[in-house]
C-alpha cells in the first residue's frame, strides 16, 4: 500500500518521465502506469490465493495436502513500448509469491522502471528483493545462464522470444515468453462506418501502433 501511495504522489512526474523517454503522449503514459498499478493492487490481496489445500480422508488412513512454495530468484525481460505497465505486471506477482526479482528493462527507456524500483525500496522493500539490471544481449544471456535464476518471463518480438525460450529451457529454467501478435479486424456489411473508422484508427495507431493489441 505504501508503494501505491508513493506512486500516486508523483504520478504526473512519472508520466512526464515516461513520455519524454519513450515518446508516447502524457495521457498514454498515465494509462501505462495505471494499468500496471491495477495488477499491484490485485497482488496486495492475492496471498489468500496462495494457500495450500487439505483433504481429510482422501482414502483409508490417507490425508492429502499441498504446499505452494516460492521458486527463489526469478527474472523478467521487458520491452520498450510499455516501460511501466509490463514491469509492474511481472514484479507484483513475483513478489507476492515470495520470490526475489531481477528486472532487465529495455535499454531504450529504463528511467521509469528504475524509478519504480526506487519507490519500492522507499516503501520498505528490503534491499536485494527487487533488482534492476540494465544492459543489452550480454545482460540477457547472463540472466538466462545463471543457475540461481529459476524462472524467466519475457515480452517482446517473436524471434527474441524463441531465443530466450530455447536458451532458458536449456539451462533448466521455467520460461514464459510473449512474442509478437497478429490482430485482425472484421467489418460487417451493416456496420456503422463512421464508428468503424474511428475504432480502426485508434486500434491501429494508438501508441503509434507499438502495442500487442494493434490491428495488423
């Protein structure tokens, strides 16, 4: 909760930093931050979902129970197009599940991810629980090859997703990759063309088309 208070206290400054570094408009930058915070808000209330299960008398003299345990060190490699939203989407669940986290943001716009990490520490997160590593492919390969890193999440282009998935899996990690998308728009014969054109322009060129949901 303290982290959310700190972010809201400098919401406008974060949005301005994001807009200057990335190039998106201030309203888009604020939306970028807000959609990330929604996941953090959910994660604050998520620990009750992490409880194990217990079944009494599953069989003769048999009780069954499950435990959910953290992996340890996990990492995220995030893209340039949403430098607040996607890091927050990954940081929140990782920390809520009891892991420590290594974030490798895009080298194109690392300012907001770094400030987000600073705000987490200002909110009381212990040193070393959330770490930001800046760099290019060399930093990525170090994360993928490090045996202390147990899982990696990635969002970016399809070719890089294939690379990260294959190299990470070869190192025995859990790997979750989100590559490029191909999105279609179907216009029905009886559609309101004025409304359709308005929707098409927004869907195709919102955020300069640099988003996974953009019409292809």
